[in-house]
């Protein structure tokens, strides 16, 4: 029987309180410079933001 109260408590701190601005993912989040995007969305948007890959 699954728990019906799973993830109903509000998350105010910790890893689960932050999410990607673009897709809403909570895993692989880049918080440096307060970007708040996951790594997958960052790779798509990096050229538009101005990040250059040197290698």
C-alpha cells in the first residue's frame, strides 16, 4: 500500500526545495551565480547565455 502523504509537506530548505527554472527538475541543479537551471537545460542554453566551451 503506497503512502498517500508522500511529498505533501512543503520543502523550505535542502536539496528538494530548489528546482530548475526551465523544466522544474530537482536533480543536477546548477546554483552558481544563482542560475537555478539543471545541467541539461544549461547545456542547451549555454551558447545563448554567453558561455563558451574551450575544449
